[in-house]
C-alpha cells in the first residue's frame, strides 16, 4: 500500500485546489520560509483525524479555512483528500469493512462553524471509522509516520508512556487496544447493569416484603370494616329513632313559642308610639339650645378679636421704642469709627512718605552689583571652558598610557603562554615517540583477541539449537492443547455417563416398615424400578404404550396386600387399581411368544407371568382367531401395539396413557454402552498422551536449560567482544591521532617561533608608546594647573559678589514689602471710613421713620380699648341665655332616654322570643333534614328500607336498642393500630412478583456475559503482551544497529522502567526510557547530548520502528535542520536504506537532502498569502540536461 495523491482546497494558504501526486519512493517538498510547506504536513495530520486546533497551529478548527488576502475573498469550506492504492495487498493492505477496492480515498472537510465531515470512498463516515481503518498500519494524526517541526526533539524528551505509545503503534497493538477498550467498555456497562439490576432486585424484594405485610393488613382491615359496617347499620337505626323523637319535641315547642311572640310584639309597638311623641319635643329644645350656643360662640369670637387688636397695638409700640434705642447705638458707633479712621489715614501717609527715598537708593545699588556679577560670570565661563579642554587632553594622554601598559601586560602574558605551549609541545612529541611502539603491540594483541571472540560468537550463534527449541516448544504446546482437549472431552463424557447411570440404575428410597396398613405413600412406583432386559429394549416403544397407564402405580408385597385387605372397605376401590404381586414364573411353550419375564430385568410381577409378546406381524383375521384360542387370564401383546385376550382384541392407543419412559431408558442404556466404550478408548489415549507430553516436556526443559546456558555464554562473549572492539577502536584512533600530532609538530613549532617574533616586535612598539605618553603628559600638566588656579580665584570673587547682591536684594525686597503693606492698610482704612459714614446716615433715617410710626399707633389705642370692653359685656349676657336652653334640653333628653330604654327592653324581649322561635323552627327543620338524611343513608345500606313505614312503627311501639359504643371503639382502635392501609397491596404484590421472577435469569445472563468479556480481555492482553514484547526486542535490535551505523559506534536501547505501582505480572505495561551512548562518550543521559546527536538518536528510533513495522509512508518536516553536512549524509543514507519498503515525503532546506529525492515539489507564494505548487521530476530533468 502506498500514498497516491493529496488534494487540498481552501486549506490554510492553499486557496486554489492543489493536487500533490506521489509517484516515486522519495519526494522532497522545498520552498522559502513562510510559503506554506508545513501546511502540507498539517493537512495530512488533519485528514487523518487530528482534533486539536493547537496541534495545527491555530486557535479554532475553523482557522484551517483560507481566511482571504487583499484582492482575494476567504473560503467558507476547507477540504483535504488522501488517496491510497494497493490497499488490499496481503502483506501491507488494510483489512477493514470500509476498504472495498484496491484504491481507498479519505476526505475531510470543515465549514466556518467548525463542523467536520469525513468520507471514505465518497461514503460519509464517523471520525472513529477513519481511526479504525488505519489501526495497526502505523498511520494516524499523531503517529510515528508523521514527524512535524520540533517533534524530533519532543520524541527524545518524551515521557516514558509517550515513548511506549510509539512502540505500541509499531507493534500493531492499537487495533487490539481498540478492541480491548471496546470490550472493557462493554464489561463496565455490564457491571453497571448488574449493579443496577442487583440494586433493583434488592429494592424490589424489600418492596415485596413490605407489600406482603401490607396485603395482610389490608385483609385484616377489610374484615374489621365489614364488622364495623354491620354495627354501624344497627347504630344508624338508633340514630333515626333519636332524630324522630327530637323532631317531634321541636314541633311542640314551635307552637308555644308563636303565642309568646305575639304578646311581646304588642308591648313593643305601644312603647314606640310614646317615644316618637317625646322625640319631637326633644328636637325642638335641642334647636333652641343650639341657636343660643351659636350666638354665644360668635360673641366670644368678637371679644377675642378686639382683645387681639388691642394687645397687638401695645406690642408694636413697645417694639418701636426698642428699635429707636438700637438705631441710636448704631449711630454712636458710626461716629466713633469715622474719627478713628481719619486719624489712622494720617499716620499711614506719613510712614509711606518716609520709606520711598531709601527704596530708590537701594534699587540703584542693586542694579550696579548685578551688572558687575554678570560680567564676572562671563569671564569665569571662559576660564572653565579652557580648564575642561585641558582636562580632556590630560585624560586622553593618561588613557593612552594606560592602554599601552595594558597591551604590554597582555603581550607579556602571551609570551608566558608561548613558553608554556612550547614546553608542552616538546614534551608531547617526546611522549608520543615513547608510547608509539607500546600502542602498536597492544593493537596487535587486541586484533587477535577480537578474532578469537568472533569465532566463539559464530560458534555460539548457531541457530540449530534455537530452531530445535522453537520446534520442541511448538510440539509441547500442541501436545498440551491436544491433552487439554482430551481431558475436556473425557470430563464431558464422564459427566454424561454419571448422569445416565444414575437415571438408568436409580434405586428407590428406603421404605419404612412401620407404615400403617392403609397408607401406601411409602411404596415404590413402577416407573422407579422398571428396567428392560437387552431383549426387551428392542420392543421399548410398544411396551411404553402397554404399561404407560400403570407407570405411576405402587408395588407392594404379600404383607402389604394382607394389610390392605384388612383395611376398612371404604378404601378397597382405591387399593384395587394398585395391587400387583411379585411371584414365581408363569410361561408358555409357544416359540412365537416371548414371556414378559424375559423382556424385563425388574421388577418380577405376577402380571408379567400371564403376559407375552408376539414377535411377528398378524392381520386382523389372525388377531381375531388368536383371541379365541387364548385362555382366561392370559394376554398377548403384538409388536404393532395390539393387545389380545379372552375379551377380544384392542389397540394400546385406546388406553389413553402415552409414555416414553421405557424408550428413554432403552436409549439411555444404549448410550451408556457407547459411553463406556468411548471412555475406555479415551482413557487409553489420555494415558498415552500424558506419557508423550511428559517425555517432550522433559526434552523441552533440557533444551531450555541448554539454550539459557548458551545465551549466558553468548552475553559474556558479546560483552567481552564489545569491550575489546571498543578498546581496539579507541587505540586505533589514538595511534592515528599521534601520527597526526607528529606530522603537525614541525608546523606547530614554526608557528610558535613566528609567534615569538611577533610578540617581541609588539612589545618594543608598546614600550615606545608608553614613553611618548609620559613625556606629553609632563609637558601638559603645568598649563592645566595654571588654568585651574585662575578659575579657583575667579570662583572666590564671584562668590563674594553674589553675597553682596543677595544682601542688597533682601534689604530692597524688605522695604518693598513694607511699602506694599502700608498701601494695603491705607486702602482698607479708607473703606472703613466710607462704611462708617454710610451707617451713620442710614441710622438717622431709620430713627425718624420709627418715631413717625409710633405717633400713629398711639392715636389708635383708645378706640381699640373701647371696642374690647363692649365685646366682653355682650359675651357675658349671651352665655346666661345659652345655659338656660341647655338645661331645658337635658331634661327632655332624660325623659327620652328612659322611654328609649323601655322600648329597647321590649324590642330585646321580642327579638329574644323571635330568635328562640326561629331557633325552634330551624331545629325542627334540621331534625327533619337529619331524619331524611339518616333515612337516605340507611337506604344506601339497605335498599328495602322505607322511612315512613319505620316512623309509623316508632309511633306504634317504642323500640329498644343496644349500646354498641364499646364495640365500635374497639374495632376503630384495631383499625387505628393497622395504621395506613394499602388496599391495592394484593394487586401490587402480584405485579411486583411478575417483575422479580425473571430477574435471576437476567442476572445469570449478565454474569455469564461478564465472564466471557473478561476472558476476551485476558486473551487480548496476552496477545498484546506478546506483540509488544516481541516488537520491543525487534526495535531494540534495529535501534542499536542503526545507532551504531549513524554514529560509527556506541550503543542505544529502549528499556522498561521499574514502576513500583505495577505488579510483577504487569511490569510489561510500564513506560519506556531511551538510553543512548555515542561513540567515545561515557554518559548515556539524553539531556547532555547535542542537538544534532538528539536528532540522529530520534531518527534512529523512528527508522527502527519503520523497519519493524513499516507504515505506508513517512512524512518528515525539516528534521535535518540541526544536522551538519556529515550528519545529513548519514540521514540520507538511512532514507535510501528504507525507501524500498517505505514511501518518504520530506520538507527540507538542505541541498544535500534534496539530492536524494526522485521528485521535487516546490511551494511558492507568487501572491501574498496564497501558496502554489511547482513539480520537478529529477530523472526527467537529468535526461533533458543530457540531451
């Protein structure tokens, strides 16, 4: 099977439909960075079922769809299709139901919403189907067949379980693992179903027990309810009688109540008329009282108004006097403020005039000093620039001197190193000469030892013993299988034999001798003891028809017969049908007849002595003639089923009793004979098989011991040979290195002499440079120091002048501040003077206005006082009139209240009597209704009940009733003890039992299914273990071979880690660790290997897996990036070696790697963001160039 083509449409940068065809064994995909080469790898992994967008360098699965570029819209769908050919090959094909043809096409497409669809040969399938198709082929989204960028490094650094997954895929374990997972899933589901079913069964059985108790309670409840209903019927009659008595009593009370009610109504009407007359008088007196009270209240309001006006005027006059006093005080304060402000203005003007001359003089002095300071600062800046220039020149000279001295120190150190290297070179040359002869002798010795060990290895590597061991192992396994088959068959036959033997030779149970005379239950039935002879087995069918009716009959001896005859005559008829005696023979001499005694080995019955079997065919006339010749008491049975006697001829089928017992026993006897023969032959065969098996097992153990000894010797020889070869290789390399060192000695010595001359020349130049630097520095220092002193003196003068300027500035600013303060105080005082003058004017105006208002109020005061006095007198007169009318109204109201009380009492008595009458009427109606209800209730219980007839009986004669209260309470107590009763419990119990009964069968079925699933898992585990360990050994052998070839020596291997969490039997399930030791290195830790060494180690592992289990193709993405040219050559040689069995597709930038390809596929990006394909067939290109 091989990859034929890859089609991409709208996938990542492949916006246009692009088809990659793979016609050759090695195809290289090349192109500049960023052109989309790795997208081809992503497409292959994606179509094989990759579900992680992160693994495809995206954030979501929809990111694989072409997103669009400038001038080109994005796609809404991405599609990738792989086509394989020769998929039905016997060796490397795909064995799956979906692989129907020699070509298999796998397609996956995704839409913008991230939904993926899979197709195999155009048929829509699930992702699981895609994975299942390629199980065991080495292909998959993350298998060892597709190596992306960076994956080589991850393989070396992968965890033990990740490394194990590669070997499992290479071993073809994945298909078994999938089957195991599916079987385990079924087992888990079966276990869950069993647990649920067991829980359900337990719960249902609990419910069953509960329902059984509830059914008993419901039965008891029904019994009590029936009894209670009977008693309630009697009690209901009693209540009907009581209700009738109550109704009659209430009818009598109703007549008496009606007469009392009429008398009370007359009294109430009379009191009502008197009350209405008095109420009119009360209303008139109330009106007069209210009118007088209104006039009195109006007079009171007028008095209060006059009083308020008088008091308010007095208050306003008092407030006017207070306000005049406050305004007079404000006027005085304003006059004092004017005087103080005028005095303060005069003082401030005098102080301000005294400051102005001094302020002017200080300003002139400050201006002069500032000008001097500015000039001095300019001179100082110029001097400072000169000093900085001289300082820079001084620093340059000093740095040049230090640099020259540093270089001199370096040259001196180089001279010391040269001396050391020269001495070492001389010593090394002398030691090489001494060691050369000794190494040559050791090399000769090692070559001889290698030859000896190689011959020993060849002798131990003879495969004859291993072939014998394998052949013997297969033979023993075959013998064990055959022996196990024989044992199973023997067990099955022996079991069948025991069962049949018990059925044919069953013995009746021991009989009790103390049984009663009329009790036949202890007697043996005929079918339990009847046994045909060899001769009788031939006629089992016809004998079944004859004896079928009596198979359940009991057999007893003479003692039992006598006991039966002595029993009461009521049992005679029952015993007559079961009486059969055992006794002596009774035969005939006719040669055509066979006595029944010859047909049965047991029992010996009297009946058999008078019966014969005719072993020949007779027609109806012959049968009739023969019946005439038979004497009384004799029976002849033909083999066709006719029974002949003195009574005539009848057929056995007319007995109406069908039985196959004798036929079955005949068949069982025949089968027992067959089983005895088969078991005898089988036991002989088992004995012979066991002897053969023991012999071959002993031979196998001997071969294993010999093979183990040989393997141990081989391991010792290989270890010794490896060590000697390594020592030989190391010594050869050392001799070659020494030879190169001798050749390089003269070159190295000449180079050292040349280096010595260069050091001397450089030292002289540096010493001259140091002397020049010292001289220039001594000439420069006086000028620098003079300029520095001048700048120091000018700095001092400038500091003094700065102090003078600061003092003048502080004094000038102080005077300015004082002048500003006086100006602000002068302004403030002027504002205070203006405010005081304004307040004085306002106070004088307000005082005059208040005095005018006070004069007007004084004039109104007498008038308001007179009005107040008149209102007060009128209020007193009206108060007297109001009190007189109120007294008269109260007297009338008292009379009205008394009459009202009399009327209320009359109404109360009437209402009470009316209520009693209504109550009696209601009680009468209730009694009648209750009587009717009780009658209806009785009619529901007893349809023949007639209430009027019953009442007539009550009137005629008073009945007597028992008191059933105690019994009713007892029954209710019993019902209460039962608690809540489920009346449907019996039906629910029956339904529940129908559900519970089939559950045992279901549980047994599930248990058997689980056992089969566990056996299947065990078989899969055994197969998986064998495949994995076999693949691990094969991969280890290939890995060590490829590693040695790539590195020119060294060793590499995979080993199972020691996982303490695993049992001894499961140690093979542990993860793997990769160990590598390149040639010349002692450490085997992968972490210390270089990038190139890690890459070659990982490639050795991948190619070792391919050698063990070749996948249809291998895709490599820039795995040669960390390799130099030499290692790239080794990498390409590995590809060439495997290209015959594996189709290679690799991405590379390396020209050496490209050279091995049969076809180059170039990926370009003529339009930004859109990849295009260019294909070059190298063979055709070479032919074109040659032509």
